[in-house]
C-alpha cells in the first residue's frame, strides 16, 4: 500500500509516547481526526493542540461538549463522537485494545474496521492487539515502542507509609472518597480524579496535585487512559471492580495499563497494593513489569449496517451475529435495551412508522444514561424527548428550561453536586445534538454554564473535604527548608522519611520497641526532633479546641477525642480537682503548660456548670447559723446526704433555716436530703468521679445507665456508692432517690398497721413486678406476707368515695404540708392511718357479693375449674423488729397530715381500700394506741394540745 494510504498500528506499553507521536503526525497533515477513550483525555489533547495551532482551527466534540470553529482542520473527539465521512487526511484511534471491553468494545471495533484516513491511519494501543489487528486490517504496518522507564513492583504499603507523589486507585466512588479522607487525616490531603467528573473539575483537582499543594492523588481507573501526571507510585486499593453487570477480578493487562502511569519520561516508577487489597501473585507482578500479557482473541462487535425500514428491522440488524471468528457479538447495550422498551409502547410504535422516524428513535435511544437512576426512568425521559422531536421537531423549551433550572443550584454536599452534574450532562448532550433544540447557541451556552458552576462547586467541596490546607502548606514549607518531617496518622503512628518509628499518644511519644541498633536509635532521636513543630501545632489546636472535644472518663482520665491527655487528681477542695497532663519532656515546658492550663480550664468550667446549684450555697453569704453549717455539709457530700446520717442536724433546723436551703433547691426527703437538679446523668457522672478522688479509690465505680428507676444493688460497690449515684439500696435492687420519695408520699396514705397492698401507681413509678416490689419494701423496713386468692373480675358497679385523710392536728405556727411531713420524719416515726369505723358484720357463711356476682353454686362445673388465682402481698410496718435489724434509719413515714385548718377531702365516710377485705391481719381498734408506734403517740399528743 502506498504512502498516501498508510495504516499503522503503534503498539507498546504505557509511557512510550504513542499519543504524542500520533498528535505530531496529525499536525503534519492539513486535516485530521483523533478519537480518544475519555472525555477528560480529549480535553487534555485539545488543549495541547490549541496551544500549538490556536483555537480557530481545532474542534472538540464529545457527547456533552461541542466546540467547532468555522475553519476547523483538526477534530479531537471521544471515540463515540468521531465524525464519519469527513475525508480527513489523518485518522487515529487511541487505546485500541478497548475493542475487547464488554461495554464499549463494539464502538472501538467499528472504528478499527471502518474508520480510515485519506493519507494515514493510526491505531494506538497495547501489544495484545497485534494478532487481532493483523487478521482484521489488511496491509497494516506495525510499529513497536518500548517503555522509556522501568516499572517495579514494591508489594503492599500502608497509607501511613505511602511515598509522596503516589496515586491510590479505587474502583468505586465510595472507595475513592474513603481513601481521600484517610489521606487528608494522615498526609494533609489528596486530589480526586474520576471519569464521572467534568473536565473543569478534573483539571482543577489535577492542578492541586501537579502544583504540589497535595502529594497524593486518589483516582479511578480513568487515570489508566493516557492522562499524563507526575506519578511516582501507583497503589491498588482493590483488585476487583463492578463492570456494570457483576463484580469481577481485574485482568493483568488492565492492572498493567493503570500501573504503567507510574513514572514519566525517563523517570522510573513503582506499583503495589494498599488497604485490604491482597498481594499480587509473583507471576502477575512479573508480567506487569515485563509488559507480557495474554493476547486478545475476541473483539466485541455490533453490526454497523443498520436497517431503518421498521423498528423490528432495526432490532434484527442490531442482533445480527458476526461472521468472522475474531469477532463476538456484543452484549445487549443500554441503547438497545431502551429501544426494545420504547418499541413496546403503542404510541411510540405508531410514531416510528417510517425510515426517518425509526432513525430518529434510534438517535434518541443512544442518549447515554448519565444519571444511572433506573432503566424505567431513563426510558421515560427518552420517550418524552422522542415524542417532542417527532411531533414538534424540537424538544419543548419550557420542559427543558424547567429541568435545567432545578439543576442549577450549587448548594449541597459532594454527592448532591455529583448527581446534579450527572443530570446536567443529559441536557448538555441533548443541546449538542443538531436540530434537537430551538435556539442551539442559547441552550448549549446555558447548559455549559450550569455545568461549569456545578463543576466549580464540586471542586470546592472536594478540596474542602479532602485537603487540609494548613497542614499541606506547612509540609511544603518544611520540605523547602530540607527539614525532617514527622508524619502522624489517625492511629497515632509516627513515620519519619516513610519509616515507622513509634506512636504518638496525645502528647506522649512511644518509641517502637521492635526497633534496635544505633541506626534505630538515631532515627528515633531524629523523629523527636521532627515532632517538635507537631507538638506545638497540636498544643495550639488543643488549647483552642472547644470543650465539646474534651471529656473525662469515669476513671478520671482526660481525653481529647480518642487520645488520653491527662488525668484528674484530688485537690484540697473536693469540688476543685487538679489535673495532671500527659506530655513528653521532649515537647518542652511551653507545650506542657499549655496542655495543663487547657485541661484545668475544662474541668473548672465543667464543675462550675454541672454543680452550679451546690456552689451557689457555698457562695450565699445570707446563709447563717445552722443553715450555713448544714449547707456546707451538703457541699462536702456533693449535694446528697442520707437522712439517717444527719437526723439530729435536720431536727435542729427551724423552718426559717429550711426555707433558706429550699431556695437553693434542697429537698428534705423522708430518706434523703438532696438537690434534684444534681440527679441528672451529667452531674451524677462527675459526682462519682469527684467522690472517688476524695475517697482515694483505686478503681472508680461507674454511674448507672441514665433513665433507670431501679438498678441491681450488688454487693461489691464501696460504701456510699449508691447515694452518690443517686440511688438507695433496698433489697436486691437500688431505687432512685427522687422516685423513692414519690413512693413514700403514696405510702403515707396507707394503713401500715393493719396492712395494705401495692396499688398500680406504686408498681408503675418503680417499674417493678409485684415480687420485686415486695423485696424492695422489705428492704425499706416492711414485712411482706404473701397470700393467694381468687382473682376478682372487674365489675361495672361504681366505687365508693375515697377515704378522707386522717386529721393530725396542728404543728408549728406557719408550717407547710412539707414541714409537717418533715417534722414527723425527724424522729423516724412509723407509718399509720386512722382506723375507719367498724363495718357491719356479715354472716360468715354468706359471702359478700355485688349485684353482678353469681354464687359459686350456680356456676357450671367447667367455670369452677377455670377459676383464676392470684398472688398478693400484704405489707405492714416491721416496727421494733425492723429497728433491731438496723432498718430504722430513714424509714418511710405514714399518716399523711392535713394542713392546719383544712377539711378532709372527698365525700362520704372514710373507708378502707377495696383490697383491705382480703387482709389476713385483724383491724386495729380505734381506741387503742400501738405502744410500739411513736408516730401515733405524737399525733395523739398534738390532738390533746389542740
């Protein structure tokens, strides 16, 4: 074949200058077309040719971009967008080995078989295509090109040891983002390059890397397609990818194509794996280094001679099988899937009734699914586009404008902006099609402007998320001064010149114990020197960190994030703990003082905030006498004192003193003197730590889980723990002290001599079963007698009126109801209620019945057998027996007093609760006073005085 129609196959590995060679040859002719595999690469080549020949003679045509000057001589395109029938002098197709790609291979195969230049044609690619090209392209000449530098496999490396100027390759968006985030934390940042990015975003990200603002690049396999970057090392984070249909292992030639981006020109490169990717088998690694790969035996093919007479004829021609053994029919592509879907629609089928409309339908079906939402939604969009074009000759401008307006927003996160970019690509593609929109220049400019705005916003979002500007700038400055820089990752691993030397735990350096010898010693010394600026930077960051980033542990440790930076130690005042900072001597006194001051500020503010009510007592100068003394007792006990421990002191307080303390939120409960505000989870957690410091405990007990009314009492807790945690132990469980006071209020109205049962409210506030409640009551000094009875079904009869409260007589002048309870509680008196009048006797052989009850004898035998029994407990005050057992402290009080001058509440005569009918103990007589019940004696004395 003569010089005028040469066909060249320029084959070789990456970094052999194949694309550069093709560009130079094309510019030697008057006209030329070059097809490239990626929109990103097409933009890069376009910019290079424009820099040489100017923009007036160079066109850029991709699916979403169309720049065609009137005097175009050179066309730079994606392979899918290469114009046919141009008659150009020169034609080149790059990365021709993609003929074997399952998704796009049939397009490359079509260009191999049918695209020719008038004077020269070039196919650029890997050596694996030699056999296929020789068989399918008559008269082809082969030109082999050797790699200009060496490629070496270096095995697996952690991200913390990744050398500068490295590219980490992932095969999913999630994987790329995860490694970019890791590099930001450990190395100061990374640029992100993906095929789905717009050229504008990709170029801005590449500039970050090329300019040295960041030393790392995280990319998809898009970088394997000829993007020229200064990469020294390529690390695979995975060896599998999703190819659109399934997850599959990457072939050695695919790995080689990407790994070959390491090294540029005469500079050698390395490749390896990182993260969870397994080591490459030795034979595969060697094949990549030697550029020896299995030859391609089958090329993806789809018939190019399409029949447009009818839709069925078109589908049949697309399904035609190849006749050559080198060719294999391509799997069903997205455009054919959409065509089948739309052909099944009656309206679309009616419209596509002639050759022109069938051709139009096929053009619409070839709009790529950039959004990737769902096949059905994509088909629905194309149906509307085809209907508009068929009926009106163009897409509805109002409909188009509405879609573009909704997309034209730059707010949102990376994922949101990426989705909007994918959406605008559809409309950019539509606007680029000749004759599809009314005002082509307007809509091409509008969609391009929206894409540019979204691209800039996405670049800013990527940079903000994955680049730590301050750290990266600092590292650049230190590099320029040839200083040794220590690197610390998020796990605290310290590396110097890429070598692991130890761990940084907060502000303490722990040297790697596995290191040895003089070399390791010198390296460790150098690392401490290199860490000096890091210590100061970290101390500044810590000093300015908000309190929300610092916390104390339940063992008194002080944490900054996950790093231990100090601990609490007891001070002279229990509410003024001191701090001990964990800072290495090598960090210097300035760092030590800064960390210590920040920790002291933190804990001082924490105590002041959480214990403000308690500290207000300490600062109140109006408190005097007994009230002041009792207030300081409260402060010393962190706001909680069991009443039994201060019974005499409480008794000595007059009403004025108590009123002064109540103003500060102090509650004089029957079991505990406490401040309800301090029972919240946060003060409780801190109170236990401060109490443990005061007690000198080696191991601090943990606070109970928040929100629980009762917790297991346990036997291993140190004395005083339950009170400090806001609970009181009673039996096998401990009950929260505020809920215990509510229970005590309920118990005052019960007959603790004659016996009473637990009602639903008692069980509700404690959250206990009846058996657990019985154990609790015994722990509080009651006797619990278990019994069993028939379960009485509820009846519709109205209940009697509630009993009137017992009249207790007058107390101190001006006393409140709470004062009455406290006065009675001071002496530890037992509960009691007034005995109701004698009830009419009922004959023992005739059971008392309501109107709705039926005598047992009238009930069928089956019903008798089904009688339900229930367990119940009768509670009575244990009296002196309880006192002898040491249960007298803080006993619950009974006989709820009526306010002075008040009248009994309710109507009708007093009566027992309905459940009292089941008591086994006999009712007490009205005129007899229990000699063991000082509470009753006190009441009688008060009545006598009145």
